[in-house]
C-alpha cells in the first residue's frame, strides 16, 4: 500500500469530535463574556438574558455572516487574516452599536449605533481570491443557514441560562 489513507468514517468522527469540543469551548468563552456583561449591568433575569443572547447572536454570528457566511470545509474562502480582521471589526462595531442603541437616551448616540452597525458592511468583507468553489451552492447555503440556526440556539440558551446559574452560585456562596 502506497499510502495510509484513513477511512472516511474515521475522518468524519474525528471532525465531529473536534467540532463539538471547540464549539463547547467557544460557548464557555461566550458565557464568560455574558457573565461579565451581566455583572457590569446589574441583576439580569433569564428573560433579559434572552435579549442579551439575541444581541450576542446578532453581534458575533448574524452581522458577520452578512458579509462572510459560514463556509463549508474545503471552500476557498480567501485571505484568512483579512477575513478575521473584518469579522472582529464587524462583531465589535455591531456590539458597540447595539449598546449605543439599547442603553443610551440621546438620539445622537442611537444614530451613532446605527452607523457603527452599518459601517463594516459599507466597506464590505474581503472576498475569495481563488475562484469559485467546486462545492454545490445549495449545500453551502444549507450549511450557512444550519450554522446560523445552531448559533442562534446556542446564544439564546447561554443568554437565559447564564443569569440563572450566576444567581444559583451567588446564593450558594453567600
């Protein structure tokens, strides 16, 4: 045998395990971020947490996906550093913009929030440079929508569950 090719099923299982592991680690990081926001804002109920979760989803998944939709493995996404910079800028600008809209009373700050949310999209996301993908368009579309749906569910669960767990911890520790 010339090569040591792994069976496709073993690759799929390994990819699934890594996907689950890093998705859970990411969710833990986002839960810590939400916990910090809840601590700074004061007491947040699970209902308020749903709104925080929705804001997290919009900031970290939906707004960046408008310019850079989730990509299938094997797609040709373009320059990674430029895409990451655009994603970070978009997520940050959207989070700050939503905060300006939600927490300020001044119309000028609310307008600034709208401008911050729109700004990265006016410049546009970096596009692929290697040509079109060989992957079917409907598969890419289904993957992007499925990824966003899972992300929305994760953010809503984190948003609602984090204040509940924080209250429980606070009650137990005094």
